C-alpha cells in the first residue's frame, strides 16, 4: 500500500469516527444495505459446488471462519475439525474465507473432498473416517470407551458450550474483537458493530431455545462447572481422555476448553479450570504443543498454511515445543 493510499484510509477512518451519531447511523445504514444486497443475491442464487476447482484428488479443502487473535478460531467446531485433521494426518488445505462464507446449507465449517461437500464438523469427521480409513484413531477403544466418548461429546456440545455461551454473549465485543480488522474492510469500526450485534443475537437465540433456556444465570454457570468437574475427574492423571493415545474425543474437548482459556476475559469457568481443574489446563497445553506447534504464527500472523508439521522441525528458539502458556 502506498503512502497516499494509507493516508486516504486513515483520513476516511478519522472522518467516520468524528461523525455525529446521526451521521454514523446514516453511514451504517448505507453499509448495511450495501452488504445486504449481495447477501440477498447470494441467498437467491445457489453457488456452484465444489468451490475449489480443479481440485486435487484425496485432498480435503477446509472452509472455516478467518483466523483470530489468541486462538486459531473463535468457533469450537472449526478448531475441532482442523485439530482432528491434524491428528488423523489427513492432507488438507485451508481455503481463504471471509466472514460470510458458508456451506450450501448455510453451515460453517464445511469441507470439500473429491468434489463432494460435507458440512458440520461431526458429519465431516464421520465421512473422513470412512473415506480415509482413519477410524484407526479410535479403533483400539473398547465398546464401553466408545460409549463414554460419545456421552462426553454430547456433554460438551449440549451442556458445557451452552453454559459458557452466557459469558460469550456478555463479552461479545471482546469475542468479535479477536477478528483481525482487515476482515471488516474500510468501514471496519461500523461493520464490526453490526457483526457484534448479530453475534449477540445469535447467542441469545441459542440460549433461549436450549434445554437450559429457562434457567437463571447462576444455574447455567453452575451446570458448566459441573461439566468441567466431570471432565476433570474422568481425565484424572491420564495424558488424554482414553489413555496415552489421543483419540477423536480429545479434539472435541480441546477445542471447547480452548474457547474458555484463550479468550481475553475472565469467567467463572476459566477460574475453575485454573484453580480446581488444573489437569484440564495441562491437557489443553499438551494438545496445543503436539498438534499446534504453529499456534503463535497462526494467532499473530494469521497463517492458514496446513503444512503445520514443519514447525516441529524448526521451532522458535531451537526448542521443540513452545513454552507452556500460563492461563490467568
């Protein structure tokens, strides 16, 4: 970007910030209309599938929310799916996506493999297990262990995540603030406000329609604390949830706990992890060191390079693993 272009951008930003409330409202309305029109067109015109053409056979093309500060994704589902791909050692490529990128059914994340599109992390993982015979991650588990993993999967998705959602709703501005400003364009400050309000509305909708929708704030928080205690007691002194070998359930639990530990706000759940359930914090750090050696590069430079294993051979400062992060 040239100096004149940079100056022009700064002048525009300052002019927007100096506008009176009615002026900002008028500009915001114009931005909303400008953004809604292509969205409405997109919704009424089914896009081509697959998006990536030509595609390389056997390569998984991953579509997810843009990279963020502090953690690779503010979506537990996106982080879960990419972590699982790394664990299963399946070749994949991150496709650059904007905030509005969605699958044919409106879901995110989604994948394309050999021209076929599959949405939702759980469905994508099940499909990839069959296609690449990567059920081997879990094949050594007994039927009882598989049933237990399934129960914990439901606990994380239907209880813990909904319990913690109340904190995400209360801190919606900080959650959206993790998204790099470049994703919002010239009208970043105004557009980010719309995204924050939309996110807050989505949180409220999920909470009101969930099984804990009628509970009080403290009752919802307490349910999450009970979930964390259950996870902590089951993990015990084990390296991973089923023993010394990581399995699919570890990707799910890691992704969900990361959404509590790495966000820039305090919560009852984060305090409980740091004070009472420290084995879960160690578990998160273990998963992070093993499958996300590029964590710093991803969360600072927002890289989407899927060749993550190269970081294992060329780590910063000559150390194999990153220094364990202290969660405060």
